[in-house]
């Protein structure tokens, strides 16, 4: 019946009591990296707005973006961007109903970490 | 209570209302961004650090400008949906509403400012 066993069901795996695993860590980082990208996105809008306004404004925005601190933000953001992109592709694969078992999910988690590191190194070398 | 059926208890409680629509929009924008992000990283990254004249000339070209406009538009719409999910998970009551409205306003404002800037550079 519907009212049997209310309140004695398994709980959701809350972060604080759940052993970290590649599946949970990659999931948490998908959210973290995606939302952290707002910083780089707003800096990018600032850079475009400055470029549209004139040389002085551009010198200020471009100067900040190419300073060591700006470089640090952009380096972190490129890493976040590649990771989030690959994690998003993993979600699209999952949504199509493929690789949903634990073993494949863990394997894909390892792959997106590795490939995002490689893509970040590649981007830093190219740019 | 005991007379409620399982079906009756579940009706209207699931995510299959506006949630599916939200998920579909996230899927569409993420597919679009799969193509846009690599293009944007290597066009914008190329222009970043250029002199004012070079950067203005580069973004007067159609390809970098259109990639930039599309990436900012789709990117901020994708952010709007993503950050809403984040807020819904951790904030409740008035704070939830205020944060969601604020993040939607921020997303559209930033997208509009970015698109306006690129259009102004390009034209």
C-alpha cells in the first residue's frame, strides 16, 4: 500500500556523509566550473565594451586581462571551460541513454579530466 | 490518508512539467556551445592582448564578430538556466526568488552589453 514505510526510506546521498568517488567529484566540478565561468564571462563583456568605447578604456581592460592576475583568471577559466564542455558532452551522451552504467560513467569521468587537462595545455601553448 | 492511491500521491509532484522544458533548453544551448566554444576560445584568445587598432580591426571582421555575438548570447542563456538550478538546490523562499530574478537580469544585461559592444566595433 501507499502508506507503508513512510519516513524509513533510504536518504539522498548528502555530500557530507558520502564517500568521494570519481562520479560524484566530476559531477560537483561540472557545477562548480560552469558557475565559476561567470567571472571570465563578465570580464569578456568588459573587454568588448572597452574595445567599443575607445583606446583609453581598452588599455585599462586589456591591461588588466593581460596582467599576471588577469592571466591567472583566464588560465583557470580556460581549464573550467574545457572541463565543463566535456562534462556537458558526457551529459548529452547520458541523455541519449548510453554509458549509464557505473563502470562507463567512471571511465568517462577519467577521460574528461584527462582530456580537459590536455586541451588546457594545448590552448595555453597555442594562444 | 490510507485511501490515497500511489498514482494520486504522485500526480503533480514530478519534474515532468516545466522541468522538461528547462532541461531541453539546456540541451539545445549546450549542443550549440559545443561548436561555438572552441571557435570563440581561439578567436577571442587570439585578439586578447592585441593593440587597440588591431583588436578593433579583427572584430570588425564578420567571422570573429558573429562567433562572439552567438557565444555571448547562447552562453549567457545557458548560464541563466544553469545558475537557476544551482540556486534552486541551495536557496529557499524569498532568497531563491530574489537570486533567480537577479541572475536572469544579470544574464540578459551582460549578453546585451556584449552584443551591443561587438556590433558597435564591427559597424
